[in-house]
C-alpha cells in the first residue's frame, strides 16, 4: 500500500472514530425523552452528519458503533444489535443520496448543498421510520419471540405518522444539515480530504 493510500485509510478510520464518538455523545450526554413510545434524541443527527461528511459506509458505521455503545453502556444491551443495523442503514441511505446521486462533495452553490443535504437526511431518517419497527417485529417474532413486543412494533409501524416520530426525524434532520453546512467550508479550507470516495474540492463560491 502506497503512503498516500495508507494515509487516506488512516484518515477514514480517524474520522469514523470521531463521528462514532459524536453519535455516542448525541445520545448519551444530551437528554432524551419519550413521546408516545418514541424516544426522541439527537444521536441520529450525528449519523446523518457522518454520512454527509464521510459518505454512507463510514457515516453508517460511525452511527452504528456510537449508538450501539450508548445502548450497551446505558443499560439497553438487548437493543444494541437492532440499533447497529438501523443506524448503519440510515447512514448508507443518506450517504447514497448525498454522494452517489447529488455529489455534494463537489463544488456547488450553497442553495444546492442545502437542498440536497436536507433531502439526504430526510431519506435516511424517513426510511428509518419504517425500518426500525420492521426490524423490531422480525426480532420479536423470529429471533426472540415475544408476542407483546411484536404487537407493539406493529403498532409503531402503523403509526409512523405520529407527531413524535415526525418530530424526531425532523429535529435530527435539521440539526444534521445545519451542522454540515456550517462545518463543510471550514473542513475543506483546512485541507479536509473527502473520504466518501470523491476527490477533495474547493468550496470557493459554494459557501
């Protein structure tokens, strides 16, 4: 492995670790509250941020590790495997839209970045509204049968339009996009290397 490739690989690991830590902080440090059975917290905002900055794979892995660890240390170890899968998928979906469709790592006007980062965040977190209760249902009907919890998961799936679910997705989408738009010009100005697979680009005229 050449020196430059090795450096890029190490950067991927470092940035992914940093985003995993931010995801953990977003869930474990900032208080969460329950609303109609839906836990509202800020951890998903950092999953989205990681996907926007690093691409889907790195952002998803960061969110999966950070929030699974938060579950384990917070006394919810049983839900950690489901959390890992859900957060990984949020990152993969948001990152796919952001980098494969919109190519936001390239030089674009700020309005373009704002629009597509919001669409990417909404895609990832919107999909999670269906993915999470679906995984819970499969989990409690196949892997660890529990009729009561399986029924609860079905109710959650049928109630994805409840205000709590919408608020959770909207808050995390807005926060993730705001932070991304704020830090993107700074990171690229100091030589931030886009590890999503695209070449680093100048943000001149895009900020």
